[in-house]
C-alpha cells in the first residue's frame, strides 16, 4: 500500500506540474500581443539568444558537415554511389541534423542563459517589484524573450544546414575529389524546397517554442536561491533535449510518412 501511495503521490505531482505549466503557457500567450509592440526589447533579445549563439552553431555545423561527408563517402564508395553524396548530406542536414542539433545547442547555450537570467531576477525580487508597479513580468520580460527564441531558432537552423553543406563540399570535392557537378546537380534535382527545406524550418520553429518555453518556465518557477537557479538550468537542458527528441520523432512521422 505504501508503494501504491508513493506512485499515486508522484503521479499527482506530475499532473500538477503539467497543469501549472499549461496555465503559465496561457498567460504567456495572452502577453504576446503586448510584448510584440515592444519592438526594441524583441530585437535586443534576438541579439542575445540568436546572434550570440552564432559561433557555436556555425562551428558545430561545419564540423558536422565535415564528418558527415567523410562517413557517407566511406559508406557509398563501397556501392559505387558516391555521386549521391551531396543529396544524402543535404537531406540529412535540412531534414534532421540541422533542426535537431541546433535545438540541442540552443537549449544548452541560450536556454540555460534565459533560465539563469529569469531565476536571478526572481531571486533578486525584480519580478515581484514589477508586479508591485503594475507591470506584468510576462509582458515586459518573458514575452520578448519567447518571441526572440521562436524567431532565432529557424534562422540558426538554416545557417547550421548551410554551413554544414559547405563543409561537406570542402571534404567531398576539395579533399576527396568527388565531382563537383554531381555533388551539386543531384542535390538541386532531388531536394524539394517545400517538402524538405520547408519541413525542416517548421521543425526548427516548433523546437524554438519548446526550448524557449521550457527555459522561461524553469526560470520563473525556480526556487529563489543559488541552488535553485543551478538546478533549474540543469532541468532546462534535460527537459528541452528530451522534448526536442520526442517531438522530432512525431514531426518526422507526420511530415515524411507519405511520399
């Protein structure tokens, strides 16, 4: 009976957390129209979460392109299909690796930054001070950051895929000696802009919503202590990563299950 009671208590806490997160999401959505009118704040947050993440995104994309081209070449050369190298690299990047790896890097860099920033504002009672002055923190603080995350993620994913394809070109064509015409022509002929690139952008936008929401929620609900902020940043990375991977499976099944 004690074991069953423990399971029931855990289940109730999980349901309570989901319900609290749902109410937080509704309040955040209601604050977005006001937050969108604060254009300067939105631009500043796009710079903070997007522009300042460019270094890790571009360097990771280049490294992934290098390794992906090398591994795919070793696999394809056995079957004499090296002319398909550009196509496989492009599809792998724009469909999967671009959105997913960018989201994981975004959660680790920008997500933790947002959580720590909101958590420290809560610990310093800045959010409470805003409420005392009749300023909604969700409109002034969290709304612009939420919009910035949604806008930045697709752009970062596009840049990740583009630099990854460039890295694959360097390895495949300039180093290994794959024909440049085959590398680009098959890619242009077989990659569909709307089905492949468009779905990748949709994925990255959804991942942007997930990562930014989790970061803001964890920062808002953290304990107002240094230990609480530290735990919140860790939860942000773990929850965001698991949610991105799970949602990636669902979106892939919906987008690419039919020809």
